[in-house]
C-alpha cells in the first residue's frame, strides 16, 4: 500500500525502508538545506528535531533511537558534524571578542 501510494504521488518507486530513510534524514537536519544546517519547514524556517522528538519518532516507527541513528540517518559526515563545528567557531569568536 505504501509503495503504490508513494508511486502514485511522486512517480518514483520507493519502499517503507526508503521512506524511513527520508523522514529520519530530514528531521535530523539533512532535509535539503544544502549546507547541512538543518531541514527547512514549509514556512521557510530551518529546524532540527529535539532528542525527545527523535526518540518518539523512533518508537512510533517501531525501532530504537540507536537503530534510527545507525540505520536510517543518511546525512553525510559533514552534515552530522556541522553543529559541532559551528559551536566551536562560536566559542572561539566569543573568546576573541573577550567574552
């Protein structure tokens, strides 16, 4: 049912596993922002799901948070580490500014 409905809407073949990949990657911040800085909502604002939301999504999809991260998150390593890079740049900038 899922595969045929998705094909009808998009014209592309998919399956439930691929759908999980797309959803998890999007909500974890790899959803088309281009720079790996988070997904973009329908209102144009960027977002990234909270840990609580990710856990709830994993339970709703019938798997663990660990499986969600290890099996369904298709972001590149650059996208995954981008928040850490930004954090370190911010800390360094505050230090330079005397903060």
